C-alpha cells in the first residue's frame, strides 16, 4: 500500500512542479518519476537545513514539490546548455 501512496504523492508533486516551472510536465510517468526524485531531494534538503514542514500527506506533497521544482530547474538549465 505504501508504494501506491508514493506513486500518488509523486504524481501530484510532479504535476504541480510542472505547472510551477515554465515548460509543462513530462506526462504521467515522467511526472511521477520527477515527483518521487523530488521527494528525495526535498526531504534531504529539509533535513540538511533543519526545516520541518510537518507530517502527513500534505507535508509530504509540499516537500516533494519543492524538491521536484529544484530538480526541474536543474534539468531545464542543463538542457539549455
């Protein structure tokens, strides 16, 4: 069941990040992958900086969106170079 929750959070986070970063998303599978990787990046970054957003699904989505936005900005910057 937790894998399904990861996929749902990843899809939501990837979709939201695609809306926030100019250029749109990567389709359903791409958004899920971006969201899951973004969740790892956001969770790691929050831990390093000592930031606690909270617990629960909404906090997980916020953390994953922040990480996914960072990931998309980096990917798009590398694509332009």
